């Protein structure tokens, strides 16, 4: 029984010593379900969904490859656009996903992990929006990846846990009783290229 902890320490050191490290660039398309809007008109609350439009992401990654699994931190810039009553709302953010992947069959793997989101801007074309209250939020992602040599294809679902809210303002900068929540709730399709 005393040798069990020593065995696990040896296994951990062995795994780190044989880990392969790769890094590269990535990008792709985002299909966001856009978020929600809550309006207060004449003391009546009206809730609705923003209409989604596709967006994109660009960034880089590092991957620590072990025998049956891998750890993959990523950093990417994401921009998506939403619509409400003919007005466009553009959102840009930094995303930091950390994936734990399991190789299941040859080049195919599944992955899951947390994602940190940092809002850079939330602008309304035709709408006057207050600055986002909490710029940082957390979420999760799950997906699958296919690696063919230096090229990787992945599809994933991402969901933000906490609200990313901003208030609707009038033309003179006074809140009008409306809130927009643009937390991520998206499917992404990505392409990555190994550089080393």
C-alpha cells in the first residue's frame, strides 16, 4: 500500500517527460443564439430573444499531448453580431478555453472544459447601450476534434454561466428600462493549423 503513492508520482513524472507539445493558430465561424432583451414599456415587461447572425473567431493554441489525453489552452478574439428590431448589436470579446481532450479513435477526440470570457465592446448600431457591467464571465464548452496531420477541424458548443448585461439608454444617456444579456450560447466550427 505504501508503494501506491510512489507509483502515481512516477506515472505523473513519466507522463510529463513523454508529453509532446505543439502550438498553432486557429480560426472559424461562430453561430450564436444571440441572447435576450428585457424591455420595460409603460410598466409592462416585455422579454424577447435577439436574432442571431454568424460571427468569427481568430487566435492561437498550445497543446500538451499525453498518451490518451491532451490539455489545450487557447486564446482567441471573437466577434458576433445580433439584431433587434432592425438594429445591429456588435459584440467583441476575448475567450480563453481550456480543453481536456480524450483520444477515442485514431485522429478523433472529444473534449470538455471551462471557458473564460472578457467583453471588449458591446455596440449598438441604432441603439444607445450602456457599458457592460461585468466584463468577465465564465462558461463551459464541449466538442469533438478531428486531426489530419497538421490540420485540425473541430465543432463545439459553448455556454456562458453568468449574464453579460448592458442597459438601454435614451438619446440623452438616461436608462430607458431595458436590459440586454449577450452571454455566449453558441456553436462554433473551427480550423487549426499546427506550426511546430
